[in-house]
């Protein structure tokens, strides 16, 4: 069977409720599930200071264009001291809040089993949020259909989805080095600066504003010829915010995450 046929089989037994973050995985899953059974699938998007404003707009715009049944909720993770302390398993506390908020929506107005956009590549990474998903009985249709990230992008492209090549854009809290407290003001700073930096780096480039104990750094995989412009913009923003600026560096995925000792 093709990847699309395997996914259709994984989605065949229920009218789903899909947690949509705004990334290519969950957006593709939600779109294909909705197109397969219009009116029977509901989407839940959680907003918080850690959700990039661009991701929120993408979800809302696409929901309107596709006719999704969309609920926007506040997952409330910033009320959780465990989350804000930013331990190595911060994502567990975030996802616990997220899926708790989704369950509250379902308790109030009904809906099918909850699904995430997790793909098979995610299973080989450190993902504390998967433990929270397992506790809540969340299913992962891409995993059930044996589809990896490249497969998700291929499905998106084959179905004419404009975000098929969208660079990964995890939550803004992932920019903060493990052990440094997560603050709403820092999320707003990162979001605003990354939005401006992406315009200079090019739409397909990865750009991360990393917050470390010594200050803020920019990581990117764009051409080095563009780095001086990025550096000037970031330096000015950090100066205005009274933050030390550490310079522009080559992008390293997950570099803010520090594994626990042992």
C-alpha cells in the first residue's frame, strides 16, 4: 500500500480530534483527515506565550480555508511551576497540560479519539511529551501507518498543501537552555526577533534565537553571506532589550536541550 493508503487505513476507525500545533506534521494530518471525512473531525489548537505567532496564524488561516471545526484553547502550561522551571522533561508537563485541555473540550462537547502529528522519526528522539500522550491514550496515525518526516512532507506536497516544505518550528520554549526559567517576556522577545530574522535569512532557512546563561545567540543554516545583516539586527534588538548578544552561529538542532547527568 502507498503511504496515503496506509494513513487512510489508520484513520478509518474513528472521527478524530486532532491536536494541531501549526507545524507540517499536525497540519498535514488534520487536513487529510478532514478531507477524508468532512464535518466529522475536530481540531484543537492550544495557544500560549510559547506558541509562535506565525504558527497560530497558519492554523487559523488554513482552518478558515478548509472549513475545519476548530477549537482554540489555552493549555495553561505557564501556570505550572514544573514547566516554567524548564527541566530536561519540560515537554512532559507541556503535553500533559495540552492533552488535559483537549480532554476538557471533548468532555464539554464531544469528539473522537485524540491524535497527534507524531511521525516515526520522532520515536528516535528524546520526546518526554510522548509519555504524556501515552498516559492520555493519544494515538499517532503517522506512526501507525509507518510514515516518517519525509513521508509526511511527500503527502503534503502530493495533496497541494502550501506548507509541505515548511521548516521545523517547535515551540519557543525550546529556544531556552535547559534549567533557565521559561518567562512569557522571553517568549515574546524570541518570537518578534525570529520573525524579523527569517525575513532576512529567507523563508526556507532555519532561524533560532537561543537564550543561554551568558546571553542570546542566533543560530541559522542560511548562507553565511547573510549573517552580517542578521547579526546587526539581532545586536540592535538585544541592546534595546538590555540582553548580552553572543553572535550568529551555525544552526544545531536541539542545542538548547541539556540531557540529565547519568
